[in-house]
């Protein structure tokens, strides 16, 4: 299979590339920047170009069977500050991509959506894919819009798609800017001797998935005949304070967090029901939370 990974030099994308290579696929990466934490892989065709460069994107689609769309210019904590930018770069950019795919021979697109933001305040936990979509941040609103466009392009033009609504991924090669990825952010700050800050009282609950397990699901989603929307989570929730406790355990450093005022867009609890992905793709997370956090810590220690 010839795969194009949009955002393939990012945190999740680089692991999807690794998984594709392990399974013997031909990989092309389209990203604006090189990887932060390793050199280019010799067997990968890299295209370092902006997502807004339509001619280069069209050229990158040539000969491709499956597209993995992992590009996002915003995260939940930044999207509400610039909703127009969110729409222009993510939604409009994806519609341009779909137009190019419609004209090409691509058989499928796998899109990484957001299980943490598209549902809004949950009525039931764990949250199934059938739950109403009521996002309260621009990031989630745009993700839902893109999901709807994928459905539209499927109905009108026959483009096959899989949407993966991912929970909170963590693991090796995650950045440490502090805007996303609480596990990695805590680890980097502990190693640098910086204070730990938590929005709210630390009782917000999230579902954390190890990035290599998520990458495996992404690759399985490309299988012929598979189609639709799937949650990509573990189905277990942990509070931010419990996360910090685990990070302190593996780092052998005890810290007291600085609690900041809670944010209006932070949903109190998001835990995803993953039974649909389990049934359709014969997939379930293989890495325990403790194993994943320990592996992440070892990598962070090595790469500080």
C-alpha cells in the first residue's frame, strides 16, 4: 500500500509512519517542518511543504492509495482565541484536500478527529459514537464540520473514509510546549525543575491512550471495507492529579502543583467507549497505562 501521511513529522504522525513501515507499506510524508526529535528515515519520501500549497499537495497525492490526515493547526486551549484561523486553516484546508482527492485515485482517507471535544458535556460515560455532538470549543466545532464534509464527499463522490475520535494520546516524541499533552508536559517540567501548573482543582478526568496503540489503530483503519466513525480511546478515566501522581512515581520526584482557575471549555469528564473499534478492527490498546508512562519517562529523560 502507498500511504500519504499528512502531518507525518508530528507526534502522532511519526508513530503512524513507524507502524506503516513495520507492516511493509510505502510511505510518503507531507509536513511543513521536519521531525523535532530524529532525522529523516531513509525509506520515507518527505515533502516539506505547507498544507496551503495546493500544487505540492496535489503532486503528493499522485500514486497514493490511502491518505492519513493528521494535520491540525490548533488545539482546544488555543482554538477559541482564534476561531477564524481555525476555520481557515483546518476546515477550508481539508475541503481543498477533499477536492484534490476527488480528482485523484485515492481510495480512502483516515482522519484523526477529537474524542475529547466533539461530544461536549457527556450524558453517559463511557461515551459511545452515537452520543450527540455538542462541542464547546472551536477545535471541536471544526472537527465536527470536517467529519460532516467527509460524510458529504462519501455520499456525493464515493470517497471512503474512517474518522478516529482520539482521546488524549501520550508517549515518546510528544512536544513540551505546555499547550497539549499533560503527561509529557509534566515530565519535561519536572526534569527542568520548573513548577507544575494545573487548570482547576485537578479533578478533571480524561482517557489517556499510548501513542503506539493509537498508531496501530490508524493503520488498521486503512483496511479495505472498513468505514465510518470510531472512538480511539482506552475506556478508562484518570484525574489530572492521578496523572501527576503517576509521573511523580516514575520520576521519583515529588511536586506540589500550582492550581490555576478552571477554564470554561474544560469538560469535567471525557472517557470514550472503544467497543466499536474493538469489534470492527479487532483492536484494543496493548500497553498498560503504567507501562506507557514509564516508557515515556525513559524517553524524556534521554532526550532532555
